[in-house]
C-alpha cells in the first residue's frame, strides 16, 4: 500500500513538472507576440489612442519580462535590452494611462530604441528569417 502511494505521488509530481515545462514558451513564440503587439502599438501611437497605447505597452512590458529568463539562460547581452524595453513600456503605459500622449510617445522611443539596439547587435538573417546570434557577436 505504501509503495503504491509513493508511485502515485511520483507520477503526480512528474505530471506537474511536465505541465510547467510545457507552459514555458520559447524566444520565437514571445517575439512573435511582440511583433504582433508592436503593430497595434504603433497604430495607437499614431492615432493618439491613450487607452490603446496603455494596453499595448502593458502587454509588451509583460512580454519583455517573459524574455528575461530566456536571455539570462543564454548568458549574454539581450538581458539589458529586454530590461530597458520593459521599463520603457511601463513608462509608456503610465503616461498613456494618464492621457499624456506626448509623454507616451516620448517613452515609446525607449521601447523602439531598445528593440533596434538588440536586433542590430544580437540578430542575424538566415534563409529569409532571423535568429539570435550566439554570444552577440
């Protein structure tokens, strides 16, 4: 009886670990969401839609934070850019939430600047798509 309880407990723990691992998304999945959100973000910035800017910026802040453990695992630079992008997205959301569109647009420059800097340093084109450069060189 005790042996079967231990086996059942171990099976339960294994199922839990597998569910957690399956829930983790990879870099391409998160970047696809960033790309999709960035389109809406830019449209809302152009139109001066404060609530849209705030929603998109908040979503991007979460996406950039989701990238942090992925980049930390890589062990080099994109951590700094993702941290800067998340902070700029938070500032953008705060300004847009206060309906200060000019300040939101200014803060949004930090998002696009962090994205641009990271892409120039850590991304390379391969067969019509992009991948993260190893070691950032």
